[in-house]
C-alpha cells in the first residue's frame, strides 16, 4: 500500500509515538510506502523528528501547522497537506489528532482518497468552555462524514464520540496503542544502577509519574497528596519524569511543603530512557483529568509495576481494581492518598499486581500488532 499519515506536530507525545510506530510497522513488516505529513516537532515536550529520521521514515514537514487555531496558517497548512497528498498519491490517508484530523480529512476527501482517522483523545473534553466543546463537536461531526472509518485507542473514546453524535458505532474500531515492548520487559540498564544515580536507596519506595508538566496531566493532585503520603510512609519518595511550563511552579510547591528531599524531577528525557526510569519506580500514578488511553499505563504494566489511576476515559479498560492496580475517582486527592499509601506499605500486593499487569499486557500492546490491525481496517475500507 501507499499510505499517507497526517498529524499536527511531532512533539514527544503518545499520539505522535502511536503514529510513527504505526508507520514504522507498516513499512517494516509489509513493505508499504509510507509518508508522514506533519508540522514541526517544536515544544517543551521534546521532538520525535530525529527518531523518525533514524527509523528511515519519510517526513513531509509543514512549518505553518501547529496546535493553536490560526486561520491564515491553517489555510496554508490545508493547501500544503492537499499538495503533499496529491504528490504522493496514496491509496489511503490516515489522519491523527484534532487539527490535522480536520485539515487532512478535508484535503483527502476533496481528492476522493479514502480516509481513516484515529481518535487518540477526545477533541472536546471537560477542560474546555461550553462554546469550545460545541465548536469542536461540530467540527468532528463534519470531519467524520469525510472519512470511511474511525479508529479509537480505547472503547471509552468510541462511547464518547457515539454519545456526542459524531458517527454511528459501526464506523469505529478499537485498536490499543502499540509500543516497542522489549525495553519495558528488559530495560537496557540495571534498576539499582538507575535508582542510585537518581539518589534513591534500596529502602525507598518510589512513586513515579511520567508526563509532561502540564495542567491536564494532574500533577497538582499528586502534589496535594504528597505531604500526607510522606507523613504516613517515611519510605515514600517521588519521581517526576518530564518537563513543561509548570516545572518552576511545582518545584516551589514542593519546597513550600518541605518535601524537596522526597522528590526527584528528571526534566526532559529521551524516549529510550522511559523504560529504565519506570523500572526504577515501585508504583506509578496516573492523574490526568482526560486522556484517551495513556501509554504510561501499559508501559508500567509491561514493566511489572502496579498503577494508581484516576478512573477516566480508557484507564478502567486496563487498570483492573485489586488486580493490576487501583482506580480513584477523578480529582480525588483523598483517593490518591489512600491508594498510594496502601501500595507503598504492602510490597507483596505491589508484586502481585505488577505480575498480573504484565501477564495481561504482554500480548496486547506490541506495535507490530497495532500496525497489522490498522492495516486490516485499511483493507476493509479499500475493499468496500
């Protein structure tokens, strides 16, 4: 097949990793001709442009394309996406993320090229004003009529989009985000070596949070809970992996609470370090308020770590209470305190949940399987 993927920007994020690994799997396992049409990988989150180049993926960069709404630049982006699609002449176009999803579906449908769109996270969500939600819902309904199939990264995304009247249920297929699982099963560096470099001792129970330091990721709830967790569990330490605009605010919060000796903030790290950093933890907290199916959940399970997560979006599909982790009502600081404290104080429970999470996830999240299943959706569309 000739496949054109369209995504807004190649920052270091879950939707971007999903897209690039889908493209890589299609090129590597099926010999497909693949191009990724994208805006630049510019942002505090870090860039995946070098990763794509090193993997041998063909990129078509559109400098004007970015996340924020900018009518003139968006019009230029649309024209350049349409020109790139016309030049590449794909059998199918696969769009990702909200901005590129709208522009890419509009451009491909005008050229009568079949389109598949992946919903990595809802374009309309609780963090928006009512007006913004209404606008994005309308835009998604309009764009859904201009594609032949929709892929959701979790069943929760399908439910939300069907409930919002975006498209009928039969138009959706759930395909969990895949990843290169081997480094999570067997990280390149020894756990104790990494912990020692970070300043942790063998007696410390390390609570990890892997996410950019941005409001929707919910660090503030963990920071509010940290003092009570530390008081109840002298062995508890915290590892925040990632960087972002709220770093100085979080550091001031930690210092104000007298917890600077309990926290390690790594700042921005390359993607290949994530497996060893998860292995350096003893449990992982996911406190986002909305987020499709966060990749850190299966990554933690593949690493044999239990997870404490807010019960949002796709999280309950993989975090099985009392089996692979603990679910907490969204925004509940008390719930975080209780659940984290329980796991910090119970090593056999952590080990049992970690082992069950590994058992459940090891056959589900390989990127090669994701690429194959996505390709099967293409085949259905092309044969229709």
